[in-house]
């Protein structure tokens, strides 16, 4: 359980740092390719109206090269740290 939580925190850190690097690299001439990516998901949310309650479902995943690189690096670093 403890290792799973550490891996989950490591993956979240990799996603956040990768997104930050992608946003910073988007305006650079040399590092623009780190921000290259695609959006996946529902562009318009799905609404379920039951007249008593209204539920709105939607999810979007913004995947770019920087996020993939930093997520892989964070998993490798976390694996190395968990070994001891």
C-alpha cells in the first residue's frame, strides 16, 4: 500500500512538472516540440437530467511529449527510491 501511494505521488509530480515544462517551452524556438500534443476526451459534457438532479459528466486529457517524458522519468526515479 505504501509503495502504491509513493508511485501515485511520483506520477502526479511527473504530470505536473511535465505540464509546467510544456507551458514554458511552448514559446521557445528550440524547445517547441516539448509542447506538441493532443487533447482527448469529451469536448462537450454529457448531461443527465433526472428532473430532481442534474448530473454533468466530462473528461479531457491533454497529453504532450513533455508530460510523457517526465512521467516516465518520475516512475524510474520512484522505482529507484523504493528499492532503498
